[in-house]
C-alpha cells in the first residue's frame, strides 16, 4: 500500500518523526479529519477541504486545543497533493492529524497528514446494530465527554468493527440505550421514508456532524425533496425505503441488511445521493 506523510511546518517526510512521548500516540489526546483524494486525468484534488478544516477547528475547540493554523494546513495539503501526483498515486484518503504535542516537555501541537491508497469497499453494506452505552442526550450537559469531536481516541470505534465482523457484518450502526439510531463508528446514517430523507441531528445526539450527510440532505432538498434532521429508531430503518451509510471516504453506501433483516433498495435514490455529495 502506498502512503505519503507530511508534517506541518516541515513538509513531506520519509522518516519516523513522531515522538514516543506524543500525547496523541500515548493518550489519544488530539483530533483528526479525513476526506477523499480523487485523480481525474492526472489532476489530483481533495474533496471539500475547507469544510474539513472547519470541522478540524471545531474538534480542536471542543478539546480546548489551540486553533489550527489554517493557512499552514492549506499549504501543506497543496504540497502533499502535488507530491502524491508526482509519485503516481491514485484514489486515496487524506487524513489530517492534530495532537496536543509532547507530554513530558510541553510544546506546540503536532500537525501531520497522510495520504493513503483507498482500499475500503463501496459495495452494499451488511450492518449490525449495537449499543452505544448511552442515552441519546447523555453528552449534552457533559462537554468534558467531547461529544461531536472527531478525536484520536478510536479504540472503541475499532472494537465496534470487530464485533460487527464477529456477527458476520461489515459495518456497525450504533443505537442509544433509549432506542434511537446515532451513527456508524465511521459513517453517518441516512434513511428514506416515503420520499423524505432524514438523519440523526448531530447537536441533539452529540454525534459527529457528517459533511457527507449535510451535503446529501441539502442537495435532496434543493432538488425538491423533503429532508430533515430528526431522531429515528431501528424499526424505522427496517421498514424504510432505503438506508445508507455516508462518509467522506466511501461516499454513499446502500445498506443491504441490518441484523439479518433485508432492507429495501432504491438504486435511483442511491445514484442521486452519490451525485449530490460529489464536489
């Protein structure tokens, strides 16, 4: 697998440079964001860079970290995309990583990015629901729990993926203890019912504000459909006209089954949604 690494303030790196004392590495104390890198006729671009920088800034604010230097990030991203093209790279995932820096000798935050060959599946998903271990509003009055931040503390997210695999599924869909669908560990959830497209409200449920979901809902509405953020249940998904996972890397992925129950497929809506979330 091909990968390119670049450090904020330094540029492209081909050596191991992250300190073993880094708080992101040792404690998951930091945030990240990620988007898709496209290659079209030799032209290499990254999707919705400004929106992802905006979300990285929001995550840093929730973690009470210094605001990222967005001009420096933009320049690093541009340099990295040029280098990726020069190395003959294809479709990939651009990941921005921002840690609090070293623990024993406090200093400035560490900023780095990676561009890695895309390898995830975009085939229709087999999903399993599992408990998120909290009510839908449990984080709203507890900002120290970092609801809505895209943090580096990803061990639980990876555990969800392993549990899904044990159940014969490729994706997990998290559900609150009071019965509401939240999100996937690495994707938002979209549901279509009688022409109405909905997704879980990020602020109300303290989940990540998915850029792909945001684009899908706005585009659906602009094309004359009804779209909204609202709470819904697993049963609402099982009886829907279509369910999709939405993420920056995989884009729009239809869900074929949930907990062994076959989900209705709407190929026309799938194609429409995929077009809506493209730059």
